[in-house]
C-alpha cells in the first residue's frame, strides 16, 4: 500500500544517495514488477524506479542490489544504478535509477546486446559460484565457491529444485530421474572446461532491453560465476531473442560445438524453478525434460 509515510521514506533514501533535493511530484504504477509492486517516482529533474515487497523480503532486494553492482563493473553493458534499499512503512524497497528501457526489436540493437553480453562473459573469476546466496525469482538460489562446475551445478542448482518440487508434491514423476541426471551430467564436461564467467543468471527477453539510442541494458539479475552457456540457453527457453543477438554473440565469442547437448540440462533448472514458483502447469514439461535427460544425457 502506497502511503505518504512510505513515499516520504523513498524520497529521503533517494536524496541521501543522489545528493540532490529529490521530490516526487507524481507517483505511478509501472510494469517490471512481475513478482513485486513497481512504481515510478517522477521528480522535477529526474525519476526513480522503486520495487516493493513485504518487509520480510528485504534479503531479495539486498541480493539484487549486489548483483546489479557486480554487473556494473562491466563497462560494455548498462544496468540501473542502485540508489538505495531498506524497509519503510512495513515494506521492503529497492530504489533504482529510472531508465527508459525498450524491447530489443531492432536488429542493430539486438546485435549490440549480443556483443555486450559476450563482453560481460569475458569477466571471469577463479571459481564457480558466488560468495552469498541470492534468489531466482522469489525462490532461493544457493551458492558457494567451487572449482568443479558439474558438481556445483548439481549441488547448488538442480538438487535444490528437485527437492523443492518433492516438498511441494511434484516429486513422484521427477525423483526417479534426478539421480540418473546427477550421475550422467559430469560426462558432458570431460572435454569441455568452461571458464567461470560472470552470469546474469536469469536471462530471458524480459530482463534484457535497450535505451532509445540502442545501448543494451540488463536488469533483474541473479548473478554468479559459471558456464556462459547457461545464460545463452535461458534466452532460448521462453521465446528467444532476435537472430541478430545470437549471431553477434557467436561472432564475438563462439560457442563450443557441444552447446546443444548441454542446453537442455541448463534449462531444466529454470523449468523446475518455474514449476516451483508457478505450479502444476509446468509439471508435464519438467517431467518430460527430466526423463529425456535421464535416458540420453551423455550420449
């Protein structure tokens, strides 16, 4: 609920961060809040974007702020500046720079986004994973640092999602396939040792866009270091991006010949997460993909 107390607190947070006398002349609901309430605070000179959730969900916004700050270290791609986060009037909030983000409809903008993502993936680390847990949607995403990518993906990505599905009553048709997938997955990495690239972590068309001048923008991340193919795989899962995006990415940073073999494994994580977030409508897809991988993975 948008109260005057909450708006005052958001204005104060913005002033403290921006160092300007920010005042919201108007406040309006906007898109971009699939799992949050999202509003735009219009000031005389600038606007601020705010996400709101219940106070207990502040850790989600703290984790998102850390991911945005990590992505901001890559100069090739724009992310909204983090202005502030906290709790006010019983609600958790995340304040971000307002950007006029548009979909990647134009081939030129899509190609620039592909090149920029390749540059992001050139930002690497000595270990896979992340130093703290974060969130994938509103579900927890467990993290630790590891030098074993297959082991990390099993332990920190697939296993928690299979266990969550079982706890929510979706396990009967999935559990029988999980152990086979865990056993066979390492075979995909006998001749392929991916670098630990900085990943967006939740990269679909709804989390990537551009500014009016065509500059690419990333937002709503769930960062960690891992195989860059996981980002590419997810972009293909829910409708995909323009062909110019993929052509530019591959030209800048070619993919390994066996990418298509690993793509279904990486996307199983997101299918399971959607099952755990949104319910039974994803159960059939999750069961079919898990059965396919349990039977054919590694061949």
